[in-house]
C-alpha cells in the first residue's frame, strides 16, 4: 500500500507529492514545491468558503469576569458564527451588534451589569465585547463558535514505530517525536487493509498521545504508522486541491489549455461540494451538541454561576 494512492484521507505530503507527479516537477525544485504548498492551501480555503460553518467549525469557552466588557478571541478565529452564555446549565444566545456606531451608542448608557449579557460586538481582529457587562465571575460561561484559520503544511511523520491497543485512545511511539503541535493531525496504522484514520486529541508526552476516538483495529506493538496533516474537508474532495494547485502551476507557465483543464476539474468538484455541504441538512457540524435550550419563561435569567 502506498500512502498517497490508497489511503482514504490525503495528507499534505500526499497531496503535494500527487501534484508534483502530475506537473512533472522535480522534488529538488524548492520554489515550485513551496508554490504548490501555498496553492494547495488556497484551494482548501476556496472549498471551505463554499460550505462555511456547516461542515466544520470550532468552539471555545472562556470565563466571564465581573464588570469586564472585552475578551480575547481564540488565536485561530477568522469569523465568529455564534455566541451564547451558559448560566445554570442553560445556554442563552447573545445577539450581535454589527455596527460600531450602534455599539458606541448603547455604550453611552452608564455602565451597568446584568446576569446574562444581551449583545456582543467584534472589536478589531481579536476581541469580543459584551453588553451589558457580566455581573459575576463564571467559569467557561462565554461560548464562541467560529470559523478557524485554514492551513495545512506539516510533513508526514513516520519515524520509528507505534503501539496501539484495541478500544484504547492511547498511542505510544518508539521515538520521542511528539509535541503539542500534533494535536489535530491524523493517525493511521500502515500496511493494513482498510485501516481507519483517527484524529489526535491530546498531547501526553514526547512519546505518547491520545486519539479522539477509541482505536478499533487489531492492537499490537512495533507497527508502521503515519501522522499526517490533513485538510478538514470530506476526503471525496481532497483531489480538488491537487487540481487547483496544478491549474495554478500551468497558468504561471502560460499553458492556458492545461491550466483550464485542471481548473475545470477543480470547479466541478467545488460545485459538487457546495451542493452537498453548504446546507445544514446535509452538513456535519463538528461541535458539541447543546444539552439545553434557551427558555423564554426564565425572565430575568438566574445569576451566572461557575
């Protein structure tokens, strides 16, 4: 089995190698290889922009601080999609104020505090403001769903061997090659038929990590493996990134006919992807499900509690 051709999910290295092969580039042509990596990421952004938050989104929680208005957004946040405040197990949606003028207008009112903030405003690139100000400290009460930055580029890791056990999330490695940046990457045991991929959830140590899901295959020691950086779109569309990068490669070389051929293949997959994943009824939103809903009968809401 070759990682590039037979894996269900393409890693960044697999996508890059596939594009290099299609375009007939030498791996020693460093500038061309760099350009391909950039174009693969641009293709990924175009795919993600079509589905927006309905395929993938992230969620972060932060503590509210009594009488504090502004809070820093997650460093990988591109665009906020939803905000709510959790109080006593209930999630209260917070409405956005999109106009800076209106935000300044409501803040003319003398500073007051309330059990649950009513409005939020995105200030600059990385701050979210709440109004009225929270009236108490509360752990992980402010919850923000957002579209994350899109970037792949880390080379595959295949050094040494891995040890896994059935129904366990723990993976141990023979080499000290793990670091916190591996969280979010994908893990697969190699040289086995139809082996599943598992996303990395937690960094334990330089030789151990935890998977998002329990390992479902046959456990053993000293197994060949791959840790890869994979695009977070359905694997059916991974080759679309290759087509986009190839189209850009030939466009830069004034070969419009070949560029158009690859671009048409890219646009066709992009169209299919948009039709399949741009709506809530067909998308898979990768975030936790709220266990409680806002109740209109709880007015005013109870005080925020940790």
